[in-house]
């Protein structure tokens, strides 16, 4: 395809690849059962939510849809490479300036196709990480089902056989199932947050690198177009001889150097927050940083090991014999009602003096 110069010649890894080694090839590039057409896309999307645990169905469908997206991107990358080849082939029979520039443009467009192929591999990191959340959700579903099954069975027995001894056994099993479910739900909550942030970082990092490199190629492509003389000529007039071969090669070399030396820390596009967004985000970070657990270690001090520190109740300095007798003999006393937390009345028992008329 490339008659004069190719960016795909053997070269050292780029700075971005040294900083962040490329992942293995995407899992979507092999093992295709339904081919590359739309039937496979439609089947995967519809079948994803039809099987598996209820808790994981929605994320299963998302993972399958992302697989469709990746295969579409693969197709776009291959088609772009073919377009680049065809552009170069078409330009062979044109004037010298058009022929040289279209060949170099074909090099740049072919490079975009290569970048899209690399982007698919990095995008697959995002999809695989989301897939791990789906697997955790699927593992939590059995504990939910077990707890619900025991709850339903207890309700059924209480309705049909209220005095059945199996109710006590099932209630004990329910306590254990609830404890198991609490652990599983906590793990799911923690892992979901961790994996979601990691997955989206993979996707946004891949998008940022891909888009910045495509923008670099587009910029040098416009420099190449400046080499074409588009001044109108009259019939019979000949154009000036083309002398831009070295310039076009230099532009391609500059583009390759820019792509090779690109790293995330030198990205040209920066996302700047407004003052309000920055303040709210900082407040959120400070709240998370300052949130600490309550230390209960000092509340229950260990008792001394010597037995002399233990005293009978009636020998304790603060012991009150009369008050103790009042608590023991409360049949003829009236309770002072103190509202409790659940609407019930609780309180100490004390004797009331009769109110004078």
C-alpha cells in the first residue's frame, strides 16, 4: 500500500506503551459463533438477560452490549484500513502532488485504523472488569434466594401449623441465612464500587489516549493538504513542478514522533472544573476523609485480676438497702410511665403520695 514511507515499519514501543503496557488482544477477536453480522449482535443482546440469576441480568445485558460495541469498533478499524489502501491506490494515477499527498494521507488514515484496533484491546479491560462485578452479583443471588425460601416456609408453617416444632428450627436457619446474606451484600457493595471505578478509568483512559492521538493525526493530515497546489489554472497552462516529497516525508516523521512521545501527563485537552464543582467535590472528599469510626476501646476497662476487688452487693459503698427492698417488693406500687422507643411505657417503680383534696 505505502509506496514511499510507512509508519508501520518496525519501531520501538511508544512512550505511552512503556508507561502503560498494552493489554492482551481483545477476547472479542476470536471465538465467533454467529459471525460478524447483525444477527449475532441481536442474539447476544436479547439472550443476555434471559438467563442467569435475576440480580445479574441487567449487568449481563450491559456486558453483552459492550461486546457488540467492541465488535463494531473492530469492523470500523478494518474498514478504515481498507479505505486508506483504496485512497492510495486511487491517487497513483493523479498528478504528482495529489499522488504523493494521498499516499501519505493513506498512511495517516491507516494509522487511525491501527489505533482503533489498539483501542479495542484497552476497551476490553473495561468490559472484563464490569464482567467481574456481574460474577459477584451472580454469587450473591443464592444467599438471597435461600433467605427468601426460609422466610416463605416459616410463613407457610405459621399459617397451616402454628404449633409446629419445625418453626423454631427454621427461625434458627433464617438467622444464619441473614448473617450470611449480610456478609455477601457488604462484599458486593464494596467490590461494586471498587470495580466500577477501575472499569471506568480503563475506558476513559483508553478514550483519552485514542482521541488525542487521532487529533494529532488529523492535525498533521491538514499540514499535508497544504502541499497541494489548488491555484486555478487556465486551459493549456501547466502547473509548477511538485517538489514536496521531502516535506511530506518530514510531516509523516513528525507525526510518528508525536505519537511515539505522547503520554497521558502531556495530554493537550484538560478538563477544568468550575469553582462550584471544585468546591463541592472537595467538600465530598473532605467528608470521606474525616469520617472516622467511633473508638469503643476505652468504654469497657478490664477488671483487676485479684479476687479481693470483688465485693458482695450489700458491702458495696453505694449499696442502698431500702432502695433494694423497694425493688423487690413492688406489688402494691404504681409504675411511673416513661415513653419508650417503640411506643411502649417503661420506667421505675415508685410509690406516690395521695393528692390532697
